[in-house]
C-alpha cells in the first residue's frame, strides 16, 4: 500500500496485490491509528468495505493458469 495523495483530512491510497496472490474473493478494510498529542493514548478507526474485491487474473502467479 502506498499513499499517493494527502490533503487535509483526506488520503488516497494505492493498493496492489501481491505477485503470488491467488485468484479469488477478498474483503478489504482500512484501519488508522493516531496518537493524542502529549500522551500515550492512541485512537483507532476501522472502515470495512461491504462489497468484496475479486482478483480475476494474476499473470505473475506461477502455476495457476498452466500457460
């Protein structure tokens, strides 16, 4: 994952699958953590996406397609 853009309280992320990720159905969530200034208290937020992500083809995954 890579931050591609940041502006105020918005961040755009680039999410890439691993070269050996098998074809299939995946779920995605994003979790952020921030520390409260001047203390060890940590706030966290987790967003789970309701729609699944499907990897339909992974040309870099050996042995899957027998090409």
